[in-house]
C-alpha cells in the first residue's frame, strides 16, 4: 500500500514556536510520510511551496511561520504577501498549499506568550493535517466519480 507524501515548510524565525506546528501535524500524519524543508523566514515560503507542489510528489504542501511586528517593517504587508503567494502556489500547481502562517497582533517575547503561541501552533499543525487529509479524500472521490 502506498502512502501519500506531504511537504512541510517551516520558517526558522521563531523556530521554537513554529516547530510545534510540525509536531501537531505529526499527531495525525506519520513522520515517514512528511518531507520537511526549512527556510529563513516566511517570505521565502511561497516560492518553495510552488516548486514543491509542482513536482507532483505531494498530496499537499504545508507552510508554517510566525510573522511578528518587529517595529521596523509593516509585518501585515509581509503576512499578506506570504498568504497570497501560498494561495497562488496552490492554484497554479493544482496541489493544496495550506498555511499555518500566523500574524499575532500582540506578541511579546515572554515565557507566557511563547507558551501560548507554541500550543496554538501545535493545534494549527493538527488542523493542517486534518485539512490535508480531508482535501485528499474529497479530491480522490471527485476523481473516482
């Protein structure tokens, strides 16, 4: 029996938090079915997502990042560009590209916030796995019809 493979892209900024999304993803999808790719930050994810989706190897591509307001740039513009790019990658390739890219309004680099966002990312990773599995079933049913 063959298993569907999945690609999981994760940004290295705030890796201690972002990596929890992969852990949550693995709660539902075995690590052996997941190829993991690291990128420096969120902005680099859409191009790699498009490239990975275009290979035809993956049932879905997931991209995870935490984009915070560093006070230097407009993080909301970066976040919007990332989500738009991920959506375009999925539409252009025909492969689901799922975003676990979050932009909190009030992030502080404190133990409390880090714990809250780490737990949130784990949950979002599980939700991404559920979505990947669900869209795979739906698309398989459409192809069988």
